[in-house]
C-alpha cells in the first residue's frame, strides 16, 4: 500500500544498516521475481545527502510495466542520492535492467555507483539514465549482454555521468547510446561545459558500438569496438558537436569504423578525432557526411576498403599526422563536389590502392609548407630539406588537378664513382685510387668496404671519414694499403657508401680485379710503411660515438638488401668479363684490325671510336681499355663484330 520508508525497510530481515556513510542501508542476497508487475526494486525520493544505501549480491528478474503506469526495470531509482548497486544479476526483465531517472528539479538522481553487475536478456536497455536531473553517476565494470534495445543509454540531458570499463556484448541496437544531451552554456563559478564520458569499454556485436545523436560535449576515450553489423562509433542527427573520439580501437565492423552522418539527415561540427586505431572495417575506416570544422589527427587507419571517405558536403575539416596504410581502394578519398576547403597535410600514405583521391573543390593537400608523405612519390630531395623537389601529382580525381607541392620526402644521398670503373684491373703491389662525387643530398660520413667474390665475404672496412656537407662534394683518396695487400688475386667488389644525418645510406658498387703479383718481394707500400695508410683519411676518422649504421658497417654487418646489390653487381661484372675475354680472343684473329673496324662499323660509329683507337696505337691505353671503351660507347654494334651469333662465323 504505497511507498515505504527506510525505517520500515530496516524492520525487515532483508535490510540492515543505519543509512550513514559508514553504515549504509544494505539490501543483499535476495532473489526477486517481479512477476511482470512493476519494478523488482523501486526507490523513490531517497534524496537526503546524509543517507546512503547499497543493493548487492541479489538476483533480480521478471519485472514489467505491463501492469503498471510507471516505467519498470529490475531496479528503478527516481530522485535518489548516494546509492551503490553492486554484484547483482539482473536478467529477463520485460523493460530495462536498471533505470536512473529524476522527475523534476530540484529533485535529482546523483552519486549512484552501478558496478560489477551482470545484466542479461532484458527486453529494453540494460542500464538507462534518463533526464536532465540525472547527473554525476558512475557506471563501472558491468557486463551487459543481449539487451533488446541498447546496452547502456544516456538520454535527455542527463549529464556528468561516466560510463567506464564495461563489457557490452550483442545488444540489439547500440552498445552505448547517448541522445539529446545538449548542456546549457557554462556559468559561474567554473565556466566549464557539462559533459558525459565513455571510457575504456569493450563493445562487441550489435548494430552499432557507440551511437551519439543530437548531443555535444561527449568524451569517448579508450574503448574497443568490434564486429558490429554496421558502425563502430556513429555520430548523427542535427546539432551534434564538440565530440572527442580519442584513443579507441575500432576494428572488424561490417560497415564503418567511425560514421559521421549516421541516421541521415545529420549535421556535426567541431569534433576531435585523434589517436585512434581503426582497421579491418569492411567499407571505410572513417566515413563523413555533413561534417564541418572537425580535426582528425594521429589516427592509425589501415586494412579497410577506404581509409577516410568524404562522401557528401564536408567542409573546413583538417586531417593532420594520420598514418593511413594498406587500404584496398583509397587512403583518403573526397568523392563529391560538395566537399570543400578541407586541409590534408602531415599524413603518411603508404601502400593504399590509391593513396589520395579528390573530386571536391578547393581542398588543400598541404598547409604552411607542410605536405604529406607518399610512398609512391617519384621525385627526389636533393638538398635534404625533407621536402620533395617536385610536386606529388598522383592524386586521383582530375577536376582541379590536385597536387601536394610540399611532399614529405627524404632519400639516401646519391653518388657516382669516377674512378675506379667496373671491371678495372689493378696490380697486386699498388692499392687503387678512388674518386667519388656526391651528386644529391648532404653527406655526413663516407666509408668503403671490400668484398671477396663470389663468396661475398667482407675483407675489410675503411675508417669512417667525416664529410664537409657541401652539395656535390668530391671525395678522393687511395684504398688503404693495409686492406689491399692481404688480398689474393681474384675478383672483388668495392662498396663505397655515404650516409646523411638521418641514417639513410647511398652506395656505389664497383666490381674490380686484383692481378697476380709480379714479384714475391713485398715493397714498402705492401707492408704499410707508406701509401694508402698515411693518407688524410686517418686524420678524419672519428670511430667513437658513431651512429649504429656506421658501426654496423665497421663490424662487417651486411644487410640482405646490400648483399643482394653486391651479388647482382658481381654477376653483371662476371658476364661483362666473359664478353671482354671473348672479344680479346678474337682480336688476335683479325689481321688488319683498323681496316676491319672501318669496314664493319657505320661511319658515325667509327668516328666515335677513332680517338680511342689512336690512343691504343700510341700505347696510351691497353687493348682491354680499348675494348671496354668500344663496348661502352657502341654497345652491341661493337661487341657483335667479335662475338658472332650461333650458326655464323666471324669473317676477317
């Protein structure tokens, strides 16, 4: 007959305590069957700040509003303060599992802790916070499974509530749903906005993981959302704004990771989306419609069909410092003319089907001299300013021919070896001289390595020599005699290397031949008393404190990629040497070599070879050098004279 007081409840065996903070009223260890007639536990107007209560370790089921004029739930609190609902099992209720509501001010429902409850198979919402006087409550570490509507719902301006560390599984509609939260403007004394907080929840299955409609000042942080039928996180309806989506992991949803434009028509503004990990969503990591003035930064977005999709009427959004990779069709795509004035800069686009696509208007793919990193950029950065020398122009959508004029790019220094050249031969007694020029980039250190072929075993590494850092710097010297002398006759590769300030290494691989010694007596050069070891190289050596990539070189560590280049260079050199040997053998068969060359070569080709021929006649160059010059200058037009095709015979 009507509502009872706490004093009445204390007179029952199922309630203990005095209601004070250190001795709250406790309702525990009950099994309550609501028999489809109202709520199982209904507490109304317990709003004395000096009163506290707990409901714990109870089984609550079978509530219903069908025979009651009021909303019904397993537990229903109206105008209540200072309560704890903990360690209960609440299931099979016809309405909601737990309801917090407040009918009007100044009455309120506040300072309620809902913790460690198992809430299953309720036809309505698992936990329902309803009304503008429901505030400063904590919903923590509950398990909510298979609700007929939402897992947890904050509705109609309930504020400053925290939804944290809950597990929500296979709730029919939305795992965590916030609707119609539009707080008043901040007032004295703190001038801060009221908010609602969604922290560190795990949401699996259902239609949508987290849904926000017609609300603003929402913080969504640290949640894991996966395997939903449509959206991981969805923002929709008009007047949704100032929503922060931060540090969430959103993956394997059947449509979108994050959807701005849920339940169209919608209109969202001034949102922050940062530090999220969004991957393996079937359609897009992030999709946007009617989204304005929002910032997307530091997100990792990969293995979706489209990384970020601007579908319709998105303006003045900023995309900065996102890592967008391995998305099947597009990294970031602007699909419609109504998408205008967006800024895309400082992002990393790697291994997407097409990194960028823009069919909108006046979108900028750079800002304040900062562009994006594109893994398919085809240019260079010759001055090491971390900006590509030419624009990136591989952005699809030809409407305005979009380009990134400040592409982020840094490549290894480039060099050419002037001397020695491929296949040069050197006497055993005298180490080769070298001359290498850095053609692009700013070098920091220079060194070289010698490899025996075909075993590719490292025979020695020079000290590291500091460079001046001048564009086009020329490095000359002699291979250290102390490295050269111990080498036996045979095939070698010299790897000249230069690094820049970021550790990128450029290289030149030069196959050479060391000849047999002409004398068994070592000269002063051979034993290191003069020559290569006393060059200026040693004076520029600073081995202590060198970067790891230099130390690796000096200890003989060779990467797989470097080894492959060395093998390929040696293989090419070996083929060239075979060709040179065949040409050399056939030189002797030609009685009048000059006449043979004049007759067989076109006039223009002979003129190119005439000067080297004269030098050969004057014994200024060797026969081998003449052959190499002819091969390099004329190619097959020269080698074909001395290496006949099968079934043909060379005629002299």
